[in-house]
C-alpha cells in the first residue's frame, strides 16, 4: 500500500523542524550565557580564594542550567528526530532521570537565590526576619544541599516510574480500550504527576512570596526617600530594581504556567502546543541568566569588558 502524505502532515513536519532549530539555538545560547557566569565566578574564586553566598548560589545555578539545557536538548532531539532510540532499555530512563534531576536543581536553586535576595535586601521590623538576615549566609549551604537532595529524589522517582512503564509496555496511543488506558494512566502516572506538580508549585510559591516581599520593601523605602526629599538617583535605582523584579515575576509566572501545562501534555504525542511550550521553557534559563548578569555589577562589568574588546577587534579589522 502506497503511503499517503497530506499537506497538513508535511506542514506539521516542517513546523517541528523549525521548532527544533529554534530550541537548539535557545539551548546553546543559554548554555553559553551560563558558561560565562560560571567562568567569571570561577576566575574570581581562584583569585580571591573565596566566594560569598550570592556567588555560591549563582555558580551552582549556572552549572545546573548548563547541564539542564544540554540533557533536555538531547532528550528533545532524540524524541523528535530519533524517536526509536528512546525505546532502547535504560536510555529513556537515564535521560528522563537526568533531565528531571537537573530541572528541579535549576528550579530549587533559582528559588533559593530569590529567597536569599529577599532576606538580604528587604527591611522589615520583625525579630524572626532579622534573625534570618543574620544567619542567611550560614544557611545557604544547607539550602543548596536540600535543593540537591530533593532534585535527586525526584530523579530517582522518575527513573523508577519509567522502568515500570517500560516493563509493563504501557502504550496509550491506541484508541481501542479508552477507559482501560485511563485507569492504567492513573495507576502509574498519578504519583509522578502529583510530585511534579508539588515541586513546581512549591518553588513557584517561594519565588512569588520572596519577590512580593522584596517589592513591598523597596516600594516602602522609595516612598520614605521621596517624602524625605532624598537624591533622585537613589529613588531611580529603587524604581529600576522594582521594574526588574516585576519583569522577573511576569516571566516566572509564565514559566510556571508552561511547566504545569507540560504535566497535562506529557502523555500525548508531539504537537504544536508542546512545541510552543518547549520554545518558552528553553528560552527562560538564558533570559533569566541575562537579567542576573545585568543586575550583578561584577558580571555586568566582565560582560561589558568582553563586548568592548570584541568591538575593538571588529573595528581594527
């Protein structure tokens, strides 16, 4: 029987190829951006023989995002181009486990960074908050350790669930026994979906509360400076900081919505919705890292020096 390819199928295929190219560009750009952060911090670490708490979190975040983008890109590339390789025993489990571990490491470390900024910068007349402000530097290693342990636990759970799925040969693409497929989906995927949703929600709530508290503190401090007729430069700096935090809140909220939608589309075949979700999720780590670079004087100075050197070399040619 001769295969028939409709124009709609060819359009979907070309759309998938275009999306893969966009995802690849976003992934490698994000890896380069985070590699820049890691290199600058490592050079400073070698020179000064020490890292402050902020740099420790940024360094671990940069490493986790490089590896997360790399393994996620490999998984996406194989799932689109070489789908049969994912059916080989242990390849799917290992890739999914690594991707889950690194994804949760990225989420938890970024949430830890937001909590750290909130405690360090915000000013509230509260004894517990002041206690956290004094002890936060000692708590950072424990925060990072807890982030790594929770991410590792999610990776192990993902590996076990994929092992169960492979051993039972679960296949949900057949439209025959619909209700039987639904029961099998709930039996094998509900614990994974519940833990995934809990992980996404907990990190999102930590980021939202920290950012809102920091916004409120900055707004209150800006209002005091305006009433006391202080310098306009300080007021403008607080306004820029508030705009940066607000833009990050919008970005992180969209990222959370996309992550939640991936839970509902995780059992479906590749379609336009999942591809659009992937485009945003692959862009977020690089864009957020750029925001971190321009909000950190050390990283911004190093980036501007590199750009000025590149500009000089171009004009010399």
